[in-house]
C-alpha cells in the first residue's frame, strides 16, 4: 500500500504516510507534559503511525493558551518533560513533531460556569484587531502593538529552539483554526491598517517573520505548517489560500497539513468544521488539500474524516495528497496502522465521529476520552489492562447492546467461557435505533465491530433468547452480567394510555409510519432526532420541552446541523412548556402561564429511559456473582455502556 510506504519531509524520512495530527488532550498540568501524556502518545507511536505531531505547545502561557490546560513551551523549565515525550515517540520508530502555537483571540473564552476567562487566567487576550472570536462566550481581544508583535515572533523562535533541544525531529507552526497566525493571515479577523494588515503581502508578514525567526534556530530540522484550506465569507479565497501555501513553501516550510473550521463558522451552513461531525462524508476536505497541492511541491497532508485505509489509499493513489492525517481514529484505536499493515482492517475499533468523548470533553475542560475506547488517557494504568482470569468462569451476559458486548469481549479475552443471550434477532441493542436518524449511520460501525470481534472470540451467542429467572437458574452460570438496557418512561400525563400515544423507541424499532401532525413530548437528543426524521418525511412536528432549550447536552458540532434541519422542516420547538393532557385529537400544553391546545393525530413520548432492575432483584438470591452495566443500571449513553462493560469485563 502506498499509505505504508516511506516519504521524506525535508531530509527526514518518515516510515509511512500516516500522521497523527495535533490533538489537544487536556492531560498536561500547569503547562508540563505529564506521565499520562507520555503513556498516551507512546501507545500511538507503538501502534505504527509514521509521525506524531504533539498538540499545540503554547509559546506564551497563559495569554496564548488554546485551552485551560495546554502544553507550554515558553520556558526552558518545560524541556526535560518535553524531552521524555519526544523520546517515547521516537523509541517506537515514529517521527516526533510538535506543533507550536499562540491562540490569539481564541484564548478569550469565558467559562459558562463562573464567567471568568479561565483559559488566560483572567488576562485580556490579544489579536491582530479589536474583534472578538464570533462565537458565544468569547471576549473582545486587545489589538497587538508593533513591539508586542516583535516579542511574539521572538517567542516562536525560542519555542522552536526548545522543541529541538527537547529532541523533536519536526516542528509544526499552527496557522490554521483562526489562532493567532491564522488571524493575522485572514481578512476575516485582521482589520489592521499598518504593515501587518490590509494586502495579502501585509497579512502574511507576521507568519513569514515567525518562520524566518524559527528557522534560525532549527538548522536542518524540518518546519511544517498547518493551515486553513478554506475560510468563511470575508476570509481568504481559495486562490489566496493557494498563494499563501506557495509563499509558505518559499519561506522554507517543508510540508503542509490542510485543515479547516474554527468554532464560530459552524453556525454557517455547510461549512465543515475542524472536527467534521458524524454525518459528514468521508474525505470532506480532500479537495482543499488538492487546491493547495496545485500551488506547491512539498508534501501536502489531507485529513478530517478520513476513516478507512481504503479511502486514505485512494487519496494517495489519485495524487490528491501525499500524506494522510488520522486524528480521532487514533484516539479510538492506537494500533490503527499496525492493524492495517497486518491486513486486519476489520479489527480496528471504529471512531464514529461523535465527538462525545474527545472534543466534547475538551470543550468542558475535561481530559479527553473516547466512547469506544475506555483506555484512552489511561494507557499506563495497569488496572485497565485485561489479565488472564485466575479461574475460567461460566459467564452469562444478558443483552447484546454495547454494554453487554464490551463486557463479553473483555471477559472472553481474559479466558472466561462467555455466552450472550439477546432477546432480539440481532446484536446491537439500542444502537440499532440510534443509527436511524439522519446523519447517524456511522454508528453502524459500532455494531459491525462488535459483531466481528464477538465472532473472532469463542463467545456463544443466542439470539431470540429472552432471559428470565428460570432459564438462568437452569443455565447455572458462575457470573451473570445484566446489560438489558433501559425502559422508556411514561410520564404521568392525563390521557397517556390512549392509543394515539407511542414511545419514541417503539416508532424507530417497529418502523411505525406517522403522518399528518405529530407532537413529540421531550426535546432531548432522541426527541429532536426523531423530529428531524419525521420532518424529513413531510410530517408536521411540534416538540414540547419543559427545559429552556432542546437537545441539552448534545455536542454543539452535532447540534448545529440538527437545528438547521429542524428549521428547514419547520419543526415547532416549544421550550419551557408543560404537557398537561393528551386528548384523541392533540395535546393540551401550558406555556408562560397560559394553556394552548395543539392539534395532532399522534403523540410521541421521548422523555428518557429509566433503569430496569427487576431481574436483578430476582437473581440476587441464587446467582453467585451478579453485575449490571449500561442503561439498565443507570440510563446514559454508548460511552457509559462501553466503559462500564469494559470495567466489569476486567473484574469478573
Ligand atoms: C434514537 C436514539 C439515539 C441515540 N443516540 C445516541 C448517541 O448519539 N450517542 C450515544 O452515546 N447514545 C445514543 N443513544 C443511547 C444509546 O443507544 C444507549 O445509551 C446504549 O445503547 C445503551 O447500551 P446498553 O448496552 O446499556 O443497552 P441497549 O443498547 O439498550 O441494549 C440492551 C439489549 O438487551 C436486550 N434485552 C433486554 N431484555 C432482555 C432479556 N430479558 N433477555 C435478553 N436480552 C434482553 C435488548 O433487546 C437490547 O438488545 C441513542 C438512543 C436512541 C434511542
Ligand atoms: C479533541 C481534539 C483536539 C484537537 N486539538 C487540535 C490542536 O491542538 N491543534 C490542531 O491543529 N488541531 C486539533 N484538532 C484537530 C485534529 O488535529 C484533526 O484535524 C481533526 O480531529 C480532524 O481529523 P480526524 O477526522 O482525523 O479526527 C483537535 C481535534 C480534536 C478531536
Ligand atoms: S469520542 Fe467519538 S469522535 Fe471522539 S474519538 Fe471516540 S468515537 Fe471518535
């Protein structure tokens, strides 16, 4: 495969064309690399990737921070831990790179919890101009003075020196995502009238000065750059972007990683974000890498939602890019490259682009994790490694959703004799419903992966088998894991037992066709996704939600396109609204202290799930070892089910 062939960046050979791009993980502490980071990156290097570009090292901490907890490279005191980091990466044959950056105005995020500028530790951020990052919760920055610009250029130079002293073999300059370099480059953020603003020549000046200064420190070490492949209206055009790439090459940049997006423009329809969410086509910005390739002769990296080795290979074979960045899929499966090399593509734990555990956690200032990989961020924690069981037990897992399947896999790997009983005719559980709304089809990969893995291990699967006390007694297991999922809540609303009332999950499970006017009670993820699905089919939908907003807790990258679609389908969203009484021809609601009647032929209930523990109570008396995971224990999501299943699989 071309993907697995070496390539040169400058004079440096990289063993294959798979690059782990920078992904800030929130594992740093006070700017220092931590043991947690060493373990996390080492696992990815061991997994066969050609090059790892460590997340943004901040050149001016904390005013240039991209998050509350970034890696800092603005002082020599950080060099010893950075050296350890480059060492663990190189030890496994991967090339160690580090991206260096200043977040500019994007550092000015105000914490929704306490209203403080926690990212900059209370300091007003800086930018090329007095224009705030146009996304809720950002303060307006202070305009940089010329002498401050010169100071920042010097800071980039010093950061490059430290990167090299710390043993990094490649240094990356972050010019994408509207951080400080990107801000100066783009007329979207740079409105200066001095020599750093106005013409493209002037807008390039800051970045070119930085490159010149960094290269002075770098000798033969390659300098690469990440840049935007497209910008929103008012930003650089595709032609200007091509010209910027050409100028970067002329200035000595030796490879370009093409990215796009930056928070705010998510609210522009059809603009692809830096972390393209589930539902975005594979290879969504490869055309932007192609545009840059036209203007340059150095290696160009394409990425963002490249998920399969086959797709990556085709991009290379068609000469649309020279290297491929694989980001989130390496969070999910650090061994992605090794598995591809061994022809075991189906063994790859899939990333489904949900952003729930990675970016979703990062934006809440939490260390990143992954819905499908409970070990992410805990690679060095020995208690998380499956070890052979002292005694092989007869384990019965009841329920073939993600919780049960993960438990079964880990328990089987440890040597237990595992049987799964699933009352439906197929494995997958509620994920089979979760994948039905628009843009959610990528979730199918979860069930496909589990089915494949279960078939590789000696796990007995009995489909169409509904567990009850008698059957379990007869089976006589040493351990039982209940993973039977939650039960839809029927709220105590007058008229709820009428035959025009349906549970949301039943509509999806039984493919029930609704038409005319429908009211959905409950505007959480399930309610609004069902609203979109029905809206797409031409149904007139009203969503009634007691809270002040719908889709609470849904990651904004997923929520924004969903809200656009609800707008397109004219779905009426009634928040702060109570459902009072269901009648044969509609629903009586109370809003702002007044009652209103909404006509509807069907009422759908989507107010969530409750735990299912009646079987647990029945089994306690005779099952020697009993566990429960996932929604049946406490209604949650796929991540809860998988992570709990993993942990129970480890302790049985
Ligand atoms: C429309 C929709 C969208 C969703 N979207 C997302 C999302 O985007 N992200 C996310 O993280 N989560 C999402 N979820 C939630 C997610 O699907 C669940 O939280 C998750 O599947 C719970 O996993 P589980 O293994 O605990 O239970 P389940 O997946 O519910 O599996 C339980 C299994 O047990 C079986 N079972 C029940 N009783 C018995 C019995 N007595 N004997 C044998 N088998 C039995 C059931 O048939 C089922 O297969 C969504 C849910 C829905 C409905
Ligand atoms: C949690 C998270 C943090 C990220 N942090 C950075 C970063 O610090 N610098 C950067 O250039 N890109 C960052 N990115 C973007 C990724 O490098 C990558 O371009 C993006 O995830 C799309 O590629 P993928 O679909 O292969 O994941 C981040 C992405 C995620 C999910
Ligand atoms: S949390 Fe979701 S998007 Fe992030 S790495 Fe895991 S599967 Fe991929």
